[in-house]
C-alpha cells in the first residue's frame, strides 16, 4: 500500500510494544522515518532494530 508517507517522519509513542509497535512497523514499511518512544530500554532497542531492518533510519 502506498500512503504517500515515504521520507516523512512519524513519532510513535508506545512504539516498543503492542499496537504502538505495529503502527511503527507499518510506518517503516511505507518508507517513513520512525521515531519511537516507550517504556523499557530493551524493548525499544528491539523495536528500533526491527524498524531498521524494514528500511527505517535509526535515530
């Protein structure tokens, strides 16, 4: 699906788990630069790595 979000930037709160993580992954698949925040350093690292594998940038 192309939502016209390529090269845009999205901030996703709660992006390390659950619905927030699913939203962050969906944005990354669209080519959006995703910035995530949430609780738990390890969960955030894992979510960031997953988004990076999908083509997102790591901030």
